[in-house]
C-alpha cells in the first residue's frame, strides 16, 4: 500500500552543491578543450605559430571563471524563486530579472577580469591598464555571459517544476494511502458489531433455556473481545494469530451447537507465519455456521485449510451444510460478512487475489476459497516443526490451535 520507496525525496544540500560544482566543471572542461583544439588548429595553419601560453590559460582560468558561476548559482536560484517568471506576475518578474541579471553578469566579469589580469597573459600594451581591460571585457563579454545566465535560469525553473511535480505525486500518493486505510478501517469496523450482535442474540436465546451455556458463551465472548482490544489495529496479522482468534470464536459456536458442530483444521505449518488480512476467516466461518450448519438438525462439519503454492497463499473454508440456494445462484445477494471480505481483499490486493464461492452440484455444502500473495510476518511464531498439520475438533474437545 505504501509506494514510499518510489516517492520523491529532495537531495541533501551537500549533494546539490556537488551536482552544481560538477555541472560547471564539465562546462569548463568542454570550453577548455574547445579553446585548446582551436589553438592547435590555428597554429597548424598559421605561417608563424604562436608559443604555447600554458595550461593556466587553457584550463585553470576557465575553471575559475565557471567556478565563479558555481558560487553565484545559489544566489541566482534564490532570486529566480523569489521572482518566478513562470506564474501570474511573469511580466513584472521578467522586468525585475533584467537588472538582477545585469548585476550578476557585471559582478562576474569584474571578478574574473581582475583574476585574469593578475594571473593570465594579458597584453598590457593593448589595454593600457586594468581599467581599460575591465571596460573592454564589460563591453564585449556581456553577450557571452548572458548565454550562461539565461540557461541557468531555465535549468533552475525546470528542476523546480520537476520537484513540485514529484512533491505533488507524493501528496497524492499519501492521500490515496490514507483513503485506502480509512476504507479498510471502515470495512473492518463493520465486522465487529456484526459479529457482536449475532453472539449477543445467541446468548439472549440461551439465557433462560440454558443459563450455564449462556454464561459459558459470555466468558468465551469476553476472551474474544480481549484479544480484539489488545490488537494494535494492523490491517494484517500472521495466519497463526488469525487462527487463534478463529478458535476463540469457534469456542463460542461449539458451546451453542455442541456435537452438531465439527471443525477440522488442515493447516500447512509453513503457512502459519504468512501475513493475512485481520478477521479474514471469521466472517466466512460464521457464514458457514449460520447459513450452512445451523438450519440442519444433523449439524455438520467445517474444514479450514491453508497451503502455499509458489508465491501464493491459498485459504479455504468448506462446509457440508445446505450450500447455496438456487435463487442465490440466479441472483447473488451477499451478506455483510461475504461482501465485506470481498471488498477488503479488493482494497488490499487489487486484481492480485482470488475470492470464490462454490457449491458443488453433486455434494452438500459450500466452499469459499481465497488466494492472496504469500508474504511472511516480521515476527515469527514458535518453531514450525512442532506445529500440528491437522487437528480435528469435536464435541467437548479443546479447539485451540496448538503451536
């Protein structure tokens, strides 16, 4: 549910600085290489080749020039975001950027010209003085520097647009996750009163006819509610925890039906640590008891099974009760438990699950099967080698799944 691994996270400040420095270094090296190639080709074609001016002219000074732009990049980004050109006030902000751009370009030209005058090979006889050299550079170099300033603005706005786009994706994903969580919680909350009311109705039926049985049911219900309240509200639990909860529920039903209800667990021990939706089996088993077993005087049996096949966990609840009525097959109308389970599986797994109800034509009862992705819980239970694979529960037998 959670797509956090793919969500946008802004890089650390030092990483941004390294990226800025790396980009300007790359540009400086490209410019230095082009100047060197131009020098070599010019000398090759010239009648009187010029002396090699040294690597300080070809490499060091271009690096200094573009590192000045690297130092100015955070300030340019600040003003670019303070007066964004893409936006409502684009015309006003564009006019503001003209003097700002002139200021940055002038500052860059002044600093670089002073450095070049002192460390480069400037022909003093041509410019006369540093002032003459500055005037020459400011008049002739502004156009060249604009070709760096404007692309820098474009890159800043492009990166900002991408960042906002990713942040929008993050917010949208968080909202979708919150909505999905709310829907799951609402579906889960529907089960608690549904089961509670059914149990209390059963207690009310027995309280005068069989007070001892009613008292036992209330005790079992208390144990069941205690387990429910002690849960942390997770949407998924281990299959072992789900079966323990189901066993407590079946203790209540066993008190009601006694020898009329027989329950068999056929659980592969390797699946006990699998993650399953909380309360995924109880409404299915309750449906089997109420609609399949309870109407029959002979009672019936229920089998709960689980096994793993490749990367899929297969769960099934089978009863030999009445099965689906013919009118249901013509016009299916699911109760709260079945409809709720179907909705929760769809919410949790989307199309990556299977949920089917089947009433065999030549046999009694109903089979409910579920298939979901197999994932193990973070906390494992006891040693799975000591768990029993099958356990049949009959009248008067302890129904708890033994570890």
